[in-house]
């Protein structure tokens, strides 16, 4: 997205935090508290949306004095009674945005999965900037989300560490015309050095044991399969308006360099910081200004080597599939994302092996006719059909094939 362009809506300093009880949400609250004690911009959180962790949501709302609250899980809503204006159910976050958001507010999109799409669109339509941590929103619905942002004079500011790195490096040149390529770094996850048969047979516990980042279960499993990097390549395509031929990934186990931008004259910019999400969250709040950090700094005295390795596409086939999804366009991103969400949940539930995650995604794509996306309804239709197809591929008759 345009990083220097004019904004039609001056920032209000109000934040609607969607996905407040997840790891990004909790870190966002820490950053907002930290900024309150600094010179520079400060923020007030005015709305909170969570999935099912009602106890944590209640504690957050009381501590922050927030009276507009959404919870997706209806069975947990009773725990929030008496707090203020409560929205409950599948569309709770969407209703929250519709009733609370004003032009110039900042909406933090940190929900997990395709559930983030509708609230993001609603926020952009209201002239709110969206700081986006939910990569599935752009993967599935980029062709609707980006034009909606442009039409409403709203910015999408990436929180994902790689895209935040690129966003920061892009202050060194014009995007897309001066960009040769973007290189996203990947930690390689817990299976970076494992052979292909061992990866296929990996357990849930092994897949959840990420070497550098502490994240929720969905994104941690995605990191182990490198599906996370695959989703991020598609996300980068939408955010920075570049074709698949100018998007790459490289394995960088230390997670210190968060991505590279190579300009047409051969100059390469990188953004470095310790693997802590408070840094990209804080930049999303203060950009293009900077405030003193609450996240750790690099200690150059104890700094070892920075290592880079090519991606092994035989062991981690998700990335090539993602580049094909970018080329296919249309509903391919929605299908890719939906099949992955179903397969990851099935793996976490013990229904399929680790190797079957990417197999399920690839076979769902193979068996689906990719269609044009004209509207959000088209996205949701492609999403629900792909979920159904992916589920049918998980049934015992198909398992292990
Ligand atoms: Mg990332």
C-alpha cells in the first residue's frame, strides 16, 4: 500500500482491537501502555473483540475501561455480562466495528483465519486505517480488500514482521516501480534440518515447538510446514503490488533480519530487530514516526553469525504452491487459505498426519475450478466450498492417499 500518500482521515488516536486475547492482541495492549508514557503519539483502546477466552477478555476490558466488547463464542458470553455493550456470536467483531468505528480510528486486525475478513472490510469502509496481523484476510480476499482501502482513503499497515520490515525498507525507494524483488526471511521452523520422511510423520507437539517465535497454534503449525511463508508471499503480492516473479523467500534461522528489499539499482535494504512482535506492532501504531522501544534491542556484543539458506522446495512444497496461487489469481487464494485452515485444524485434532496438511491443500486446489472474484460474497462462497472439499478429502477413504 501507499506509505507516503495523503490520508483523508486524520488519526483519532482511538484503537479497536480485534483478537485482543491472542498473542498480537496482548502485545498491542503492552505497546499502547508503553506509548502512554512516551513523548509522541498516544492511543486509547475503545473496543475489544475476542474469540472464546472470556475470562481474559473481562480482565482486559476492566483494566482498560473498555465498554464495547465482542465475543465469538456464545457459550462464554455470560461471563461478560454487566461490562457494557456486548456483541455475541460469529458476527460479533463485525457488529462491533459497525457500531463503534469512526473515520480516522485505527483497527487492529489480529483475529485468526478468514474470520478477520468481514470486520477488516467494514473498518476500511468506515475510513479507518487497519493495522493488519491477520494474513488470511489478504490471502483470501486481497482483490476486494485493497480496492476498498483505496476507495475509502484508508491505509493498510502490516503488522506481520516480514511485511513490516518491507514497509519500513520501502522508505528507501518507490514501490513498485523501483523494486527488483522482495525477499521474505523464514526461520525454517522446527523441521528446518529434518529429512522429508521425518517431517511427514511429525507429531503435534513437535510441530508446536517453534525455535524463535512464540505464537498461537495456527500460525505455529503454519510455520512448521512453511505454509506461513507461503501465505506471506501472497500477502506481499497484495500489499506491495508485485508479481510472483519478484517475490522470494530465504531461510534465516535466527529471525533477526525480517526481510530484504532489493531495488532496481542492486541496493538491498534489510530491517533487523530481535524476534519480538512488539516492534512491528509499535511501528504500525506510530508510522511513519518512531517512538522509543518497549521491545528488546539487538546486543551487538554477543551477536553471532547471521545465517541464510535456500528454501528446500522438496521438503517444504507450500511456497511453490503459493506462487502458483498468485499467478492463478481469482478465487485461488481463498481456496488455498480455506483448505489450509481445515487441514491444520484436522492435524491439531489428531485426524491427519503432518504430511497430509500440504497434500490436502494441493488436492483441494487441483479439484477446484478457480473463478473470478467480484465481491466479498464471491470470496465467502469460494471459502466455504473449499472448506467442504478439503473436509471430504480428510475422510477415512481418502486419508493417507
Ligand atoms: Mg511473519
